[in-house]
C-alpha cells in the first residue's frame, strides 16, 4: 500500500484570465416550423492575453452546445442554449489544470 499525501496551499489566490477565442464548430438543426432545435459540436481555440502566470498562451477546448431557436420572421430569431466546454490542453506546464465550463445563454440572431 502506498500512502497518499495531499498538499493544500495556505490561503487562496485569484487568477484572472482573459482570452481571445476563435470557435470552429458544426451545427445541425432539427426544424419544427418556426421553432428549431439544434446541436453544435466543435473546438474553441483560446489565446490568453493578460496573465503572465499562464505558460501555455494557446489552449484548445472541446465544445458541445444544445439550444432552441425561434424565428420571429425570416431575418430575426431568438435563441436559448446551454453549452459545455472542456479543456483539451493544459494551461500550466507544472499542473494538469484545464478549463471546464457549463453555461446558459440567450440572444437574438440577425440574419443577412
């Protein structure tokens, strides 16, 4: 049997991260008249721009999104969605810290 030792830092530190994100994804719609249900799968390329503690300035996350879109007219729609992002690369060389987020959102879509 191998003893397991957990080291916990004294106190906590807040690290603010700012990214420029470039998403690349595929979306599939299931049309139901004016209402559409959709699924979105892809990658998010993230470039960290503000923090000097982060060693890997470029990170990749996987993205899974599901949502509902309601078309008010041919040029305007409203969306409600939930999105899960899971980091695929480590942000720090010394640890296996990866970003993981779950988000809810809504917005409007202006079609050209």
